[in-house]
């Protein structure tokens, strides 16, 4: 067997063991949790204004703030930028 086949086979065995909850060499990478409420409160905005400013639905924001769902993808990136520099995002979306 080739080296590539052996590596793929071992990886597949590890993945199957991990999926069954067995000990494996699989490393899981989970993104840090975002405190969406704290990010919004840092801007000094109400839920309605925050949603209107950044293009987020009110229902989605409420789910995030209540911990029922977590932002993913572009929404997560937007929230990280708002957390670090809300004025830059506000300026960008108002132009």
C-alpha cells in the first residue's frame, strides 16, 4: 500500500472512532463564544437600532443574545469587527 493510502485509511479510522465517541487523535477546533449582548451594549444601541444599523434581523439578534443560536460565518466576522471598531462599520455602511 502507498503511504498516502495508509495515511488516509488511518485518518478515516480516527474519524469513525471520534464519531462513535471513542478515543481518537481527532482535534476539534471550536471558535470562541461571542457575547453578542455585550457587543451590542458596547455600542450603546437598542436591539432595534443595532439591527437596523448592521442589517441583522431582530429575531436573529434575540436568539444570539439568549444563547439559543450562535452567529456563524460573515455574521460572526461582522460582530467581531463591531466589537473592536463599531465606528468603522457604521461609517462603512452609511456611505
